[in-house]
C-alpha cells in the first residue's frame, strides 16, 4: 500500500514502514520558512526525496535522491 501524506508530492513509492520516496510538485526554499527545527533541505519541482524520518508531525527529515547530490535536511510535512 502506498500512502502519500505530503502536500508537496504527486507520486510516492512505499519502501518500508518508515521510508517513503516523493516527487516534489513545487520549489521549496527553507530560508523563507520560519520555525525550522533543524537545517532545511531545499528542493525544486521534480526532485525526488527519500523521507527517512517522520517523528515530527510538521517536519520530516529527508535525503535528496534526484539529483543525487547528498543533500539532506528538514522538509515540511503535509501539516505545514
């Protein structure tokens, strides 16, 4: 079963109980977002993000998969 729960996604693939892969539907710049609980991860439309932590209802920890540049940080969840 695949459940997409982030406002920034259109397609996702269920990897495991705690790991989701999402495609960004818009650009996100964390420098314009107040209240980040850690280092924000910027992304552009079409980037693929691997969400590796969803303990916080408002923020998720993600790794950018495409482009594969090793970028990681906090991204907004659906509640944001």
